[in-house]
C-alpha cells in the first residue's frame, strides 16, 4: 500500500513538472511571436524570422530558472522543491544553445590561431634545419674544391666551384678560382669577366685580384691605362719588391702581348722592373 502511494506521488510530481515545462514553452512561444510582430518587416522572410524569434523566446524563458539560481531567489525551490535542479540544468542548456554559434566560432578561431602558431614554429624549425643543411653542403663544396684546386686537378675542382657559385654567385674566392681555371683553358674573355666581378665585389682591396685582372687584360690587349691602373693598386697594397716580383715573373707570359707598347714599357722601367 505504501509502495502504491509512492508511485502515485511520483506520477503527480512528474505531471506537475511537465505542466510547468509546458507553461514555460507556451510563454516562450508567445513572447517570441510578440517580439516578431513588433520587429517584423514586409521585406523580411516571414517563416525564417518568425522561427528565429520563436526559438529565441523559448530559450530565453528556459534561462529564467538559471537567472533565479544566480540571484539567490528561493522562488524556484518553492515552486518545485524536488525538481528545481532540473530546471537550473535546463537553464544552463538553454544558455549554451543560445550562445552556441558564438561559442563555437570563438573555439574554432582559437583552435585556428593555435594551429597557425604551431605551424609557424614548425616552419621556423624547418627553415633553420634546412639552412644548417645548406651551410654544411656549401662548406663541403668549398673544402672539396679547395683540395682539388691546390692539387692542380682543375677540371674536377671546377665541378664543385660551379655548384657552389650556383648557390652563392657572389663569393669572391670562388670567382677568383674559376677565373684562374678557365684562363688556363684559354677562355680569357670569361676569365676577365670573372676576375673583374671578383674585384668589384670584394669588400677589401686584394693585390692578387688586381694583378690577375691586369694580366688577363694584357692577354686581351685592353687599353694600357686600364692595366697600369690595376698594377698601381698592386703597388699600393704590396711592397714594391713583391709587386716587382709579380711582374718580373710574368714578362714572358701574361704581360708579353703588350710589351711592344712604349708607354707600358716606360711604366715598368719606372717601377724598377728589369726588361731583357
């Protein structure tokens, strides 16, 4: 008999809760309809805007229990002592539904920002790794070409030099080496272009660069003034004795094509070069 009374009490309680829920639903629909009537515009889509107002009205009403809970009101407990927590829960759900789009957008934006930040960090790490790998590769090319160049294996050295210059076209030391090699292959024009580029790119004055340019210019029989200008740079950088030695050793080779020029011969004599 006692069990029957409990079952009957539960049935009555459930019916009471449902009644409150239905009342809230109806009030929400009514409030939404009134809001739509107030704001409706003939140019708006009737169905779309009515539905929006109805849903907003229902969600707003269902958030009332949450509001009562937040302000500490006992009205909800007095109205439904056994189920007031259910209505609070319903309010939370309504609030979440009401701000769902905004909340999801913010979460999505935050995730996208985090993903972008992580991607940027990964890109930087990849760039640094690639840069280190590139530096190591270029260092290997320079070392290998230097060993071959010093061993007078010029053809093999040229392969490594060209590969290096493809990546670093303004490296002065490699331009000088390539000019030295192609000159010995009788491509004097290219040798002159390379050494001229090396002289112009060099951050400091290097006697050997100026001297080689003077020699290649002599082989191409360029104007005497240009050749003398480079030799003057050599004398300005090196000691007179060492500069004269450079010239003395090349009288039978690179400088020979212009020894028939009186102005050039007079210049050499003025510098103490001994002519046969």
